[in-house]
């Protein structure tokens, strides 16, 4: 009989421990997401991840009956939602200008972001001496993206680099730039560079993959 009581107590204690562990895990998950959000360069991603973390931490606060913490995190979620809606209703204005690979500003831009370019395009050849087509997309007068290519025919350009800085890595620069290229007589784009981190972008902008490269027709 005594051993049976011990078994019941053991199972009860084990249940309490596991329940507390699960509750604590919820708190740690929420805290981690909130902290990770502040490491993100994109403001939109920061607010999305921060909202998810705050929502999870709100649940944790209610479970442990910490109502001031819950109220604070609810307010954070509402603030994030407000600014996300504001961001979605705000159109970012870009300007597109033709550039040369020899422009000193572009050389500085490429040198400044060289490590991030290599990270985005692992194994990319950063020697763009063969580029004879170039565009810079500016936001409020500052370069936010650079496109370098080489003409293979009168209406076809092989992309050597299509790069956006982290703050503008949301497809908007690519969509804006590609809307301007047909005005310069470009009818086809091909890309055969590193695609490990680039496939989603290429698919979003209408590239089709064949055996040797990605191709987009306007």
C-alpha cells in the first residue's frame, strides 16, 4: 500500500515538474523571439518577429498571473501591428539611374558591401570588369541596390549582380528596376550565378529555370 502511495506521489510530482517546465519553455521562447527580433535589419521583419514573441510572452504572463507583464506585451503587439499597417500603406519611392562599373561611388558601394554580397551569393565572382550594363536604384538619393550585367545580344542581358542592401531586401527594388528595363530595349534577362539564397527572389520576379540558367522575358 505504501509503495502505491509513493508511486502516486512520484507521478504527481513528475507531472508538476513537466507542467512547470512546459510553462517556462513558453516564457523562454517568447523572450528569445523578442531578443532575436532586434538583430534584424528589416524593420518589417523586426516588428513581425517581435509581435510573435510578445504574443507568446503575453500567454506566459497570463499563465503565471503576471498581469502587468501581460498588459505591457499586449501593448507591444498593438504598437507593432499599428506600424506594420502603416508600413504596408506607405509606398517607398525609388529612382533608377544608369551607372558604370567604374563610377567611384559604385566602386565604394561594392567594396563597402563586399562581405554581404559574398554572403548573399556564395562563390560569386566579385570581378565585374566585364559589366557593360549598370543601374543603381536610389532611395532618397542614397544607393539601395545595384544591378550589373553584360549584353549578350541587342535585347538580352546576362545578370552579373542584382543586389539590394539588407534594409530593402523585400523584392520592391527588383520589381521597380525590372519595370524600367524594357524602356532601355531589354527584353530578356538571364542569370547563371549562385542561387542558393536567391531562388525565392528569382521566382518572385518571374524567372524560369532551365538546365543552364534562369531566364526572364519581358
